[in-house]
């Protein structure tokens, strides 16, 4: 078997460590979450109307952005929350970095007054302040009940909080607690206030 094909195939599947392995160049993982807008750090170029088709359809434009792949998100300090989900009325364990930690990695500007627009793959989007996201301890969940979140389910990322313990949501009916929690989130736009 061709060593490059083997390394690319198994590395992309998460079966080999990503990076320089056996003298090969680092394997680039696909970007899963892009943060753009008022950010100080970037690791990708501007919006490309040809290559960024979903962003194009959702009218997302930027000159610079910070892109996170699965490994980068996994390496950020994670927290665990156990909200009761509206879909089955049961508590589930969700794990991932705080949205505040993700924003810190991209050095999002604008302080607590910054406005965040979170967009999901289906086009659903919500806007909230950075202060509210921090107060709600919003998590970019990448695992549910010990398993990775999947595209076609809630993933690969879900911006979510533990609604059972957040004062603004805990007394609401279960089906009204998660309106600010897009699953399948792939883009965060930061606007300085």
C-alpha cells in the first residue's frame, strides 16, 4: 500500500496522530469551525466564493478567519455539562471547550459587548452577546455521552449550555430552553460593539 495514502487515510480517520509521522509532512485536517469578524489571529485566507460554497449560500463574507479542525478543538481545555435535552427529556453528558475558550484562541476582539452570530449547517443562526455566552457557560460540544457528535446528528459541533442550571432558561418549558443553541455549528461571526 502506498505509504502516503495509508497515512492520509488513517490519519484523517483519527487512527494515527496528526503531524509529522514517519518523515511525512503534517496532514491537514478539514476545518470544522470558522471564527471571523473582529479577531486578531487568523490561520486561513479570506472567504472564497468557489471553495466556501456553504458560506456563500449563507452570505458569509470575511477577509480573515481562524479555522478550527477536530484536533484543535479536542486540544482546548474541555468542560462537561449534563443538560436535559428537549428531544428525549433525558439528561445527556456533553463535552467540549467553552465558547469563550474558542474565542480566546482566535483572540476575538470587542470585549464582552461584542455580538456573536452562531451559524449552523442548516442555515439556522442566533445572535447573542459575548457576555451572555460567557454567563451561560456556552460550550462548543464535540462529544455526547462519550461519543463524537456526528454530522447528520447534533454535530460535528453544538453550541449549547446546561439549561437546567442557567437562571434565564431553567424555569422555561423544555422545548423553549435551547433556542440559542444551534447544533451543527460551523461559523461564528464576531462583531465589536
